């Protein structure tokens, strides 16, 4: 929520305050709220009121990683708004979240580095007047949470999460990025697997679960990456025995090498996980353990969360980067290279 004077009108201009009905939502839901405009000492004309979703993202180019805050969805709330002196206008809005919106929290745990926000933009005489962001907490869908619960049951520990610009081969993405949630493997696989990365690509009908394991390179061991992917309807995902499915995949990856494989959660620093769902995952959806034509690459995963506090690609505007968009950002109008 922010309340500020519109700079285009100078002293005595109207002020704007954006209020979300709830700061928490899941992918695919609709965020509601209102944009409140308080008229100043003179009449004001606003061409458009625009709301957009933004997130931190990373991209690789020229051998470097670039970081920035990118817009990936926008909605025009109202056009041709005239505000009389001292007039108060409350303009309600509905902002649908894409199904691929990144997760920023699991249970009570905020994922470090993961941020999604709603930006309010007032277009005045063709010049945008951009305000601060209202942060959104994005929690997993029940189908995604079932997978994350299994990671906790199996003994994985969270390292980090980020958003990578790019596409996963063979997955029907609508946005030009994907989220990676990175884990240390359970103790029994730690000597053979360095890390496991998890990505979700959700749609209205179901969810893709994409796994990538980085094998340790040792004496007479080829090392390298192994991949797995699973596509399943949301309702079926909630009753699938993901602990058995992922555990079997991890065992195969650790034992057979990279050619094979394609509330509270202990993986995220908690001490309790729900009871595992029962079922036979091999009979649901499409599991492809041998798939390894995977066109994505991001930083490795590992660590424990406990104690841790341009152009257009798939609808995401990455040429329009936002300085000081999130508290603590260093600013800048584009990706910052490392």
C-alpha cells in the first residue's frame, strides 16, 4: 500500500493509495482491492490506471548473470479518469494471477530472495507515473504443496530459490521464466548427489513437476545432471504418493548415473509435515524418468532455510526494469550484471 502525491501534477496534486483486500494469494487466483485517489487543489486528468505484477529475475548473457525486477503481467483498471478538487475516488480492481506466478512462501516460511509485488502506474499525458509496490505473498497450490511436503518427508533441506528467464524444454509455459527451488539431498544420497532443483509449471488443468539432480563427480564416475518430469491433474496430485515417486527417482539417479532419470515442512526449517498421501503415481499423469532434453540451467541448490531470514518474452516485459521496486534493491533501470 502506498499513498503519495502524483509527481506529474506537482504540489497540490492528487494523492493515490492502493489497498489490497488480502496480501496473500495462490497462483491462478484473483487479487482484489481498490485504488483510492484523493483530489488536490486543482482538477486532474489521468489517462489510465494500470496495475502490473513484477518479480525479481535472473538472466544469463555474455557469460554473465544479470539481475533485475521484471514485469510479467498487467491490467488496465480504468481509463479517462478525471479528479475534481478535493474529490475522493475509490476504484475497485480485480487482478488475475498467472498460474505460473512464482511461490514466495511455504507455510510460515518466506523464501529468501523471492518477491512478487503489485505495481500501480498512472499514465498522465502519455507519461507514466510509477509508484512503489504492494508486496504479495504467493503460497503453493495444494497440488504443489503435496510435492513440497514430500521433499520434507524425504529429508531434503532448502537452499535457495530464484526466477530464471528462459524456458524448460517440452513444457507448455505461458511466461518467459520459471522458478527454481533448490535443495540439498537427503543424507543417504549426499555422497552421490550434490543438489536437486524443483520447478513447477502450473496450468488450469494440472501441474508439471520438473526435477534436476546434479551428481557429484568422483573417481570413475561420469557425474553430470539427471532429469525427471511428471505431469498430473491438480486433484490427482493431492493424493499422489510423491514421497515414493521422488524417492524412487532419486535412488535411480544416485545409483545409475546421469543417463537415468530424467502448515510446517521439515525441508523448509520446520519440524512437522503432513502424513504422506497414498496412491500409485505410476498410474497417474505422465512420468518420464528418462527425459533429459532439458533446455534450462540455473545456479546450484543447497543450504538450510532455518535461521535464514529488452523486449518481451512470453508476456514478460524485461526491458522495463524498475529501480527501487522492492525495499532493499539497489535500483537501476535494467539488469545488473555479475
